C-alpha cells in the first residue's frame, strides 16, 4: 500500500532565516497525526510546505503523487480566518464557495456531520469561535478529502468545544478513513486523540506512535523546563494541562 | 418623459448608465470586501495621465486612458508582490505621479480644453456611439468573468490560502481583478468623471450591506440600488439642469443616508 504522506529532506527558509531544516518522515496508513513543538518551531511552516503554500527545498508526496495531482483529495482548516465579520455571507453560501454546482455537492450533509446544519442560514460573522471552526471543518470536508490538515484549529475555543471538535476528527478518521494531520499546542488533546506524533523544533526532534513517543524527555527537549505534562496522568482522562510554549525562535510557528 | 426617451443622446446615456451601474456595482462588492477603495480612487485619478496622452497625441482619450490604467494596475500588482512597501504607499506614489504627469501633459496643449472638464467630472449626455459600443462590449466581457468566477473571487477575497487549495491561482486572479477594475473605472469616467467614478463602486454596495442578510441578497440589492441611482440621477440632472455625474453621486448618497438612518432606527427598536 502506498504511503499516505512522504516528506523527504524538507527545508524552508524565509529571507535567510531557516524555519525548517532537513525534515523527513513518512505516514504509511490512515491515522491522526499531531505536529507539536514550541512557538517558532516550524509547525505551521511544515503544514504550509506540504500544502504548497510556501516555497521549500526537498520532496513532498501525498498518496505517492505531487500535491497538484491530488489537490481535490486534500482538506485544510486554517489557524485564523481573517474575514470582514460584517460581510453578509451565510454559512451555507460560504460552504458552497468551492462548488461549481453547489446542488450536486453534499453541503447540508457536511454541515450535519459537524453538527452545524441548523446554522446554515446564519451569517459567518455572527458565529462563535467554536462554531466558525466547525464551519471551516465542514468546508474542508465538502469534497470528501482523503487527508485533512488542521492548523491549530481549536485555538481560542473552550475546553469543552475542543473535546467536541477532536471527537469529530476522530470519528472522521475511524469511520471514513480520513488521515488527519493537525498542528496543536494542546498536548493533552494530542495525547488523547492522535495516533502518531511529529515533534519539531525547526528540525525533527522525534516522531512515531503518540503514546510511546510523547515522553517527558521529548517534551523537555521541545519545551525545556516549561513542560510539566505527565503523559500517564492523561490517558483517556480529561485534559488538565498544556505545555507552555517556549521562547519564540523565529517566524511561522 | 416619452419624448425624452426618443432623443438619441438620452438613449445612449441611459444604456451606458445601466451597463456601468451593473458593472461597477458588482465590482464594488469585491472592492469593499478586499478594502480596495483607495486602489479604485487612485486608478481613477491616475487615468488623467492616460486621457492627457490621448488629447496630446490626437487619439481617443478613452482608449489611451484604458491602456494606461490597465498597465498601471499591473504595475501596482507587481510592486505589491515584489516590494516591501505597503500597498497604500505604492498606490499613493503612482496615483499622485500619474496625476502630476497628466497635469504637465495637459499644460503642453494650448488654449481652453473643454474635454478636460468632461474627463474630470463626467458628461454622460455627450457619450458617442463608439463610446457606447466600447462600454457595452468591454463591460459584458468583465461581467461574464465576474459572474462565471464569482465563487472563486469571493473565496480569494476571504482567504487566499483556502482559495489556493481550492484550485484558484491567487496571483492570476488578483492581477485580472486589478486590470478589470481599472478598465471598468475608465469606462465609468465617461459618465461620472475621474473625481466621482469610485462613488458608484462604493455607495450602492455599502447601502445594500446595511440590510442584506446573505451574499445573494447583497448582490441583488447592490444592482437594484446602483441602477436606480444611475437612472434617477440622469433624469434629475436633466430636469434640474445640473451636472449629471454629481447628481448621480448625490442620489446614491441620499439613498445611503436613508438606509443608514433606517437601519439605526430598526436596531434601536
């Protein structure tokens, strides 16, 4: 079976500043993959490089093909959605923006899938942070992607909202076989919901199965002494703590 | 009224006004969403240099202004991508420089220049058949692009990265939008003039935004308000014997004020 995602010797530089250096890894089968690291460690840059949104050196292949050939199979939920909140655009209209023929695509289906069908007539500027993230997720799911990229998709959402959001992600992965790659600062959520983990600090610190990779030593390497996360306290338990981001090392964290 | 509609100059004025009302108001939706009001005003003012080149070289000023403004829009796009200057600084530099060039070129011509007043403040009642043909053909081409790419342009205005992942080439679409906006503004100059043309981009959509509860409603109300503004402005200016461009803009402003006050009162109640 072809790997879902292969990243070989990936480096990204912005105006002489190295954001990522010689990162290589492969995801063999459908999974929830979390990307963690302190601010400025290159998490968002990694996602953007995989998605072809920033120039990079190295090789990225999705389902053994270049991104351009598999673009319709890719979904993306951005970290921030900086739109004019007074612009009159309903949830349903927003979801339909990527459709040539909206009536042929399951707009109502994806809204129902993320529990937002009753909000379809509401203006996107009137949604709460959690509701907006669900709408962005529905938008990303519209074309039935095989892989979904989430860039700190739950930042600014309360703990309960985060739990609901990650449960939806987990269901998409388990029931529909969607591979999910998510950048996150919420170590507890990562520990409870992801199958594999990629630990970044401009280069690859560690990667592998979440429970065995996310050790206190790895967390110390990433966050220094700021991290007091204890993995064993968090197995299948409500999250109680998140690693405090360490000092900013550069751009595009 | 029936007699008035029989007059060829009035027929040309009304047709040109209706086409431009539809064209500029639809572009105005993207202009306000992308906060490009200064770009629009800058391009309209810079068109003076293009018109001056036409007047000086005895070519049709509308044609030279179209080419000049389209090129200027492309230069703004390139500088925005390649330089580290903020977009409003780039527009400010190019707009004032182009206006200065226009003033210098016009000063090289001897004697009184009535065409200049027409370009500054518009003269819809002096629209020739050739102007009308250009307005209808170019306007139809731009509208066809806008309507066929409406969703992509909206997504691009909302989030560039999401648009790129939806298969939109952001650079190509932005360049096309800049150039088409420049062309539409120059066409509008014949009606409203350099000084007033951006009003019909901004005022109808801003009025419609006050009470629209969906993008579809916004599009429809914007067109209705723009067309009513243009038609009412033309007839009022004819009967009151006042400058057409200015009366169109004042009609639009009056509608906006009415809608704004009504929306405030409704919110309070």
